[in-house]
């Protein structure tokens, strides 16, 4: 039976219902017939606004085909002050003018279109929150209330919280008639979680457990070159230089181009894949052309981990983390790793020093030291069982 999964996602500053399914031409065409459905390039899925009405209509739309609909994680649509998302705010001409000027200002600062869209969605909420109040009367306390009511109350992620503060700062830089002190607007510090990495043995087992040639080539390319998943999906055939064993990564994160290595051991697999699948433009293409789906990569990666007996929570980015950590353990200078990864700051690359086993393995646990001393003092035994019986 064909299956449709409905999940809540935050997209363009608002809650949406994502519509995901294993690729099927019939299902795709039926989804596109749903009134109001749109395609998200960032999430790589179809979506509609998260409302009770849309939730009901989606069920009816797919149930008519007899498909299984998984909406177990969807929950109820969010509401603000008792107003459902179907009620859209109406902006005055003055507010529309400010919003238009704000977008022009951001583009003038040469921010990426992705950042412009994200900041704009937060400022839509900010302008709605202020109402028709003159900017001269906006106080520090009102900024604080906005953050409390729009961010903290709805449990946005830490990164979204930081983006919201940045959006408001840009707005107040543009309209300096407010009495707000920008130096008092603080973004929460980024979480510094240690990355999950695979051991070298696990990385090999993962590739060996990936049976499909195309899937194995994709995972091997991400791991062997340290690519972000977006860089892999956007990698075009003309950007692969087999003779020089290089990949050209264009317009990556932070609008940077860079050159990364193409592993020599990757070449037989790469040639086999290219001659078998014959992609036309992109290294990894969907069934009907165009870039491959990030969702599909995550799905077969999860399956390969299960086959390989890997119980860690592994994502495509885990392979990039593993690439960097293994390079560091192999003695590659941190500056070269920073260049290969495309990090702007060395501090970002430094995090891999915390998960590298190279120096940690040289440190002896005090328990090991103690056991060795006990064995040394007791010549009658060459080993000591910690689970042995003790006299009380």
C-alpha cells in the first residue's frame, strides 16, 4: 500500500504541514492537485499551511485513493492568542512600505536570498506585534516582550532565536529613530555539541553494507571528500576533475568556492557508477533528472547503518564530521582541514580536536595505572579480574 507521511515543519517563519512519500509519479501528480500545495526547495518536500482545515482536507484527498496516511506526529495546528493560522494579518500601507524598504536594505547589504527570506518572516511578525505604534516610541522592553511571546513561548530552536535577534537588529539599524540600544540586544550563544563521528572501521562497514551502486557512490563521495549534503546534491559532472583528483565546489555556504580532494580509491567506484547510471548534468540525479533528494539519501543511509550494525545516530553530516576527524587522526594539519571543509574560522575546525582519538589514546586511565601497579606488586599473577570476590 502506498504511504503518505504528514509532519509539522517550520518554513518561512511559519508552521507548515510537510507531505512526504517515496517517489511515485501517480502520487506526485495527485499531491500537486491539492489546492494551495507548494514545493519547498530547502526541505525538498511539498507543503501546505498548518491549519485544522488543511489537515482535514489532506486526509480526505489521500484517503480517496486508499493510501495509508501517517499523521501520528502531526498533532494539532498551532494558534497565537486563540487565532488560527487561517486568519492572516492585514498590513497598513505604512507597514508595507517599511517591509519593502527592509528587504531592499538587506539586499543592499548583499545578504543571501535565504537570509533575506528568513529575516523577512521574523520582521513580518515584529511589525504585526508593534501594530501602528510610532517607531520613536518603541522601547527595549517591547523588543524583549516580542522575543518572549514569539520565540520563547513557541519553543523555536536556538538557531531560529539567533536569526530573530539578527533580523530585529537589521531592522533597527535601518530605522534608527527608535530609542533601542542595539548593544543590549544579545543573541543566545550557539550550542557547542561535540559531533558524532564514525570510527574508520564503521565507515568501511557502512559502505560495504550499502548494496545499491548509486547509494554507495553517494555515501563514499560525501565521506571521502568531506562534503555537505547540499554540496553533493548540487555537484555537477563538469565540476569533477578525475585527472587531477579534485572536486570544484561552487557557491557553497558563505558564498565561497573551494577545491576538495577526490580519493584515489574512489575512482573505480566512481567510474563504475558513471558508466552504469550515465547521469546527464548532476553527479547524483533523481529518477527523472534534476538533483537527487536529500530525503532519499537520509532514508538509505539509515537502512545501510542498520545493515552495518551501527547504532549511532548517523546523518549525512556525520560522514563529513568523520572525514575531518579521521584526517586529523592521520596527522593532517588543522589549517589544511579547515580549507578542505570550507570553514571561515579556525575555531569551527578546532572542535574536531575534541573528538579525535589520536592524543586521547595516549592518556592512561588511573584505573589502568592502578591495575598495573597491583600486578607489578603481586608477582604471582599476570592479570587482575575486577569482577573477582573481595573479602569484607
